[in-house]
């Protein structure tokens, strides 16, 4: 009963830390009934003691307890007891069994005395416990390991759920912007982009809306395109028609006849040199937006921009001139942009007009005309006589109805920059055509690498308006810098996002520029080969609008040749400034100004003092011609040997027995000049039966016993060649001279220029 009482007091003694001693005291009591008559409680206690094992030997027990435990162990070992009948074990005995398991693993609660005894044992001198060495399991397997199939690790579910989140994406957004909207890290987005095959170098790199949507789907968020027409209400809009064709085929005159104006008369040189946008109210009541493109070969980029933004292309071909190079180029631009074409055969009122020949030429170029069984409409018109204008309007409206032009009115606008210029009073201005949505004053926009807040919107007449709707050409004011023609207008929500997107695009442009410069490798010529000399010609280009700057730059760079490298070191929009003069003086450049006002007197005087050449023109023909002449003058040229004259040997005279002061004996060839002229300072070549016998300098040239410097055709002369005495009657003597051959400026009828060496 004492043991049972000790067991019952376990819960009360456990907190105090004396449960071990209560247990061991109960186990150490003698069994009066003997080993063969153990009670169930005593049997369980003995079993628990055996489980405790050697752990009891390390406990601070009294000698009485230790001797009792030893007696019980010896008695249990020597006893051959029959099987004990299974009896239900009380719950408190199970508590004892668990307690012993706990004690075996040394996880019991120690009392204050026990802890003090343990510290004393640890600090006792010479009683350091040996360190337990780390057990190393030896590999005893000799067979090859069994290959198990690879099981991919299960990805940990993200604690953050994105499935109910919707973010707005747009064309040109950066990775950093996408990371802010989705909540994912920039590194994870870059890893997704690498997996889908997109090359991304920086978090400021712009990505397309399709790539942004794909990345957002991988992250697990829903997307909504900011400038998309999905789910929006589409309404009919006016068509955008671009007039294209060869130079001087009557494009602007045809537009003047449609809108009852006279723009062509105001153009410098009578040709269009800018890309103009106009809204024309047709007699039928319909409204059509027209884009007028230059036909000169230098303005190829303008025509490409016009084809990219247009819905219909009107191809103007002169009936008396036919298909020309820029006509074919316009067809190529329209086909590349997948835009339908309407052919307008102009100047049909002229006596030399032949519209049928134009149809045959266009058909041979692969244009499927309606007359030849195709779908391209052909209209015969005359801009001066205003013939066929109603048929042209009908053809345009029919084509617009066939393609069913509709656009989104609500929401942020999408626009395309067709031209950009710098105004002295209003700053950078961009002429754009709205594709969809509505452009409002006060919105923050990003145009290429430029950004700003729209300060004013004006139509092409110059009237201020509050908004710009689809198919409407507008002039945007409020940009911080001048954009490039051909850039897209992106509406953003705040100034911070506009700055960030602009900074990212600037970094991208600078990186592309450096990469392009690094790709331009310099070929080191072989020392054994003779390399022609090539000079560098630095040029600064200033023009009135961005598109013209690009056109002039491309035309000037096309004049590069083997002798002159045209290096455009700076381009800009606006008049010539003092900084341009300083830059030109520093690098010895020539300044080219196109369609800008004359510089002030102070700038002109400074340019004259620094010996800087300034080329100012308002017509592209004259500008390219002067630049070509300037390049030819700067070219070093190539020296070539040219036959200046030929003479036939009629007789041979020999001077012998001369004194030492006059020199050794010589042979004189009596000749008659049959072609060209002979010059004493030139090199002479002796030919016999067409083969070269001797070549050397002229020692003496006389005519009628008089020393002369040159002898013309038909005259006779006496000729002595240095160190040559092998003359025969009938030989041919050629007079050779070195000629510096300069490049040649070539201009075609369409305005394309090149320099041939």
C-alpha cells in the first residue's frame, strides 16, 4: 500500500521535482510474497525498472535503494516463473511507465539538490566526461544503387493569393512597373521572361502588352489591357487616307482640289517637303482625314510613317509620266503595312496623257487592278481641271465601308506621332493622329523617350480644343523634350509613372546606341595592300521639323563613299545657335540648315571668323546638290596614269664625240605628235609592236632647235629619254601624266543622289 500511495502522490510531487525518488523508493521495497506471487502493480514496476536499465545506476540513490534494486534484478533473473495472467493495468501504472521512459532519455525534471549535485560533479577536478565521437556510417553495400524515377519537388504554395487581383497593363510598360502592380519581385519576373524566351537586361526595359499579359498570367493575376478595345463600345470613325506617289505627280494639287485650298503654291520649289495632315469635309457630308507625303526620294521615312498610320493609300500616278521609282516605293510601303490601295491617275487632261499605259505598268508591277480582274480601284482625275473628284470620293468611301472602320471612344487614347517640331514660344510640339480613345488636356503622356503633361491640344487649323478623338490629327503641347517622328503616344496615370517610363526608355535608347557603336568594327587593312586615302567630313544638320531632320540626315549619309566618310555629329530642330557654331569650330564641321530662318548677324559673323561653312536651303534638290559638291571638293581623289599624247618615231639622230662637259653620246628620236600633246615634265613610254620596251623621264624636248616645255598635236619634235638609246623607226612614244580623279555626283530624276568614285 505504501507503493500505491507513493504512486498516487506522483502528480503532486511531479512539479516539485521529486517524482524520481518516489518511483525508485516504491521499486526498492521488498516483496513479501516472493517473486512467484508478484501483484500486477509490482510486475509492471519491475518491468519499468528493467526498461530503466543502467540509467538508475547513475542516479544519486541511497545504499539501501541500490541494494534493493540489485536484489530484485538477481531474483528476477534466476526466477523461472510461469506466464503471468494478463490483467488490466490501472491508469496510474501507465503514468509510471511513461515516466520511466522519460527518465531513460534523461528528460526528467531535476530538483534543486539534483542540479547542484550535477554542477558539483562537472566542476570536480579530474572528472571530465569523455567527448562523444561522431558516428560515421560505413558504406558496406557492393551492389549498384537502384535508379529511382525523378520526382519533382512540390512547390510550396504561396501565402499570398493573386487569383482575385486584376492589374492594368499597357504597351511599353517596364518590368519595374509590372512588378509594382502585380506585387511580385523584379527578379521573379525576369526569371519568367527568360523562361519564355524574352531577353531582358534591366528592369527599365519596356515590354509589349502581350509579354506583360503572359508574365502576369504566370504570376497568377488577372489582367486588363489599358488601351485595348476588348469589351469597349466601338463606334464608326472617319478613314485616314494617305496620298503617296512620285515627286511632281500632283499629290498636293489633288488635295488642294479636294479641300478648296492652295497649299501647293506656298511650298518652296513647288514640291512638298513635309508630312501634312488635314481633315476634309467632302461634298457628300462625310469627313476624311488626309495625310500628304513628300514624293522626293529623301523622304522615304515619311512615306513609311504615313503608310503605317493610314487606313487607305491613294497612289497618285501622272498619266503623262507613268510609274516611277517613288511610285514603286509607295506600293512597297502600302503592301508592308497591309493597307488597301486606290489608284488615282492624275493629269488626264494633258494631251500626252496615256492612262492605259499606266494601267499596264501597274499591272506588270504586281498590283491587281479592277480592270485586270483584281480588287484595286482605279480613278482617272485631274487636279487642275477638277475632273473625277466625285469618283475618287466615292471610291474612298466605298473602300472605307468595306473595311468597316470603328474605334473605341472612351478611355485613354492611343496616338501616333507623324511629325514633331520645336516652336520658339510654345516649346516642343508633336503632331499626332489619334487611333482610339480620347486624348484630353491635363493628361500625363509618354511619347517615345519624352514625357510631359498636355498643356494644350490644337487642331490642324490652329484652334484650341479640349480633346482629340479617333482619326483626328492634333498638335500636342506640353512635352518636356522633342520626341521622334513615328513614336507612339502612351497615356499614364501619374507624373511619377511618366518619369519612370521615360527614364527607362532613355536608358534603352542609350544602350542600343552604344551597342550599335560597338558593333561597328574597324577593318585593319593589310600592310601589303595599298589602301586609298579616306577623309572624314563632320556635318551638323539643323532643320525645321523632326521628320525633315531625319530625311536630310539619311540623304547626307547616303553620300558616303570610298574617299569621304560623312560623319553627322549632331542633328537638331530649330535655327542655328551659338552652341552649334562652337561645336562646329571644335571639330571643324560644316553646318547644314534646311528650311530654317537665316541666323542672326552675330552668329554669321562668328561663323565667318571661325571659317565655318554654312549651307542654308529651302529646297531639298539644291541642298543635296551643294552638299554633294562640297563632299567632292573635300575628297582626296585617286591618282591615275593617263596617256596625254602619242608620237611616232620618224628618224634617229646620234650625237657622238662630245666633250666630257656635255656628257656621253646620246640618241635623239625625231618624232611627230599624232595625238594629244607632249609635256617635258611627264614620263615617256617607248612601245614597239604594242609591247613596252622602256619607260623613263624626258631628258630633252626640242622643236626647231629650241628647248620647249610642250609640243602640240601635228608638230614635229626631237625627244631624248633618260638612259634610253634603243630607238627604231616606227616606234610609238607615249607621254604619260598623273591625273587626280575626283568622285562624281549623280542625281536621278526622283531625287535620289549618290557619289560615284
